[in-house]
C-alpha cells in the first residue's frame, strides 16, 4: 500500500513546563511510530495568542508533526489519545 503524507498540528497548554512539554511531544511521536507511521519532522512552531479562549487559555504552543503512513492506525490512535490528554488543547490532522 502506498504511503500518504500527513501534517498534524496540535496546541499545547502554555502552562506546561519545558520538561513536561518535551515528554508530551516524545510520547506522541512514539505513539505515531509504534503504530506504523514514519515521523519525518516534529518541531515547535511558536507560542501564539488565540482569537478566542480555548479551555480557559488565551495562548498556546503550536507543535507540527509531519508523518508518512500507509494506513489510518497511527492517526486514529493519535486522535484518540490526544482527546483525553490534558496538555493538548486542540489538534488537527491534514493530508498533504
């Protein structure tokens, strides 16, 4: 099966300390790779102010992950776990 490229953007709460943020990013990169996706790039974009309040926050740290995957297993697992993780405010998965 052919691999597709995806871009995942997620917003991390601004009050998460640097060590916890690094652990969170590593955890989600590992979730993707353990479920068959190849993590091409994973980097912080910037801390940005929101147009409207999200979960009581007015700003957040945007993180972007580019992956290649041949099926939806890794994406579904990422989606499921990111919805129940406190440090992630929002996420979006886009096919590139």
